[in-house]
C-alpha cells in the first residue's frame, strides 16, 4: 500500500532523514516511534504527500506521487489519504456531522451522499447521538473520534496519524486505539501511526524506530 525508497530530507544544513526505506502492506497497522526531533512527523508528512522529500520516492496504492502535478496531487490526497493529528482541527462553527462531511464536499459529492456516509461513520464510532453537536460540546475523546471519522469520509487507501492520542487521557486513548483496530478489522483500513504511546506502538502489527535519521524495525 505504501512504499518509501531512500527518503532524505534536510532543513538548511540539518539532515533530518538520511535514507528511509519503508513498506506498509494493505490492512496493516504500523507504528513509528523515536525521540522528539528524530523526524517522525517529517517522515509522516512526506509519506502523506504534505511535504516533498529532498531525495527519494513515495508510492501509494500503486501511484508514484512525485510524478503528480499539484492539482492531481490534491485530488489524489483527498481521495486516497486520510489524516488524523494530535489536535482534532475540527471547525468550531460546524456540527460533528458537518465536520465529517467536509472531505466529501471537497471531492464534489452531494450533501445527501455525504451525510449518508457520515451518519454511517457516526454509528460505527458510537457517536450518532452527537451528530448535531458542535466541537465545544464534545469531550476530547469524542472530538478525536470525529476527526477519525472525517479522515475516513472518502474511504481512503491509507490513514496517517500523528500522535493521535497525545492530547487524550488514558481512558480516551484506549478507546481510540481500539477504534483503529476495529476499523482495520471491519473496513480493511491501513494505518501508519506516529506515536510516543508505548502501548499503542506495541499493539501495531509492526513497529519502527527512527534514530539518527535512519529507521529500523523493532520486534513486538
């Protein structure tokens, strides 16, 4: 599903990534760990096409993304990639239902089709009764589950998550972690997760560690 080859990235004279090779299979949940500043988020943003590598190739679902022009890349990202960040980034003026629908509207889908899909996702994450609530009326755990549903709106090939439980208490974190695996089991979803949470990292099918700009596999 995701193949990265010889990924390098520098900021000025500081070389953050020094030749990363990584492969993620369909329906796999992979975690990436490492010390602060090791380049975890930079790698995730490159894999997710938000940033471009200084050198190297990224292939997602059979497409070499570096060959896509800006407009093609935006369309590809909207259709094939979902993102979940540490902070939910929900729009405060919109309801939970409306926030989930946003990627579908960007893709040009009609309101009826978008809301049908959003309601299905709300039911799956057990928040149907929060559909008309705005983010300020939701708990932190509920907000992050809404963000996960939004990431899944267009049925992406892969979801990239950057410290998704980093802003949650232990109970909400555990609920969110279980949700990832339920989504994999029920929808065949693929996840690449950057996390400091050792429990979540160990739950993954495979764990990787970034150190000194190089990535290595850890045994579960």
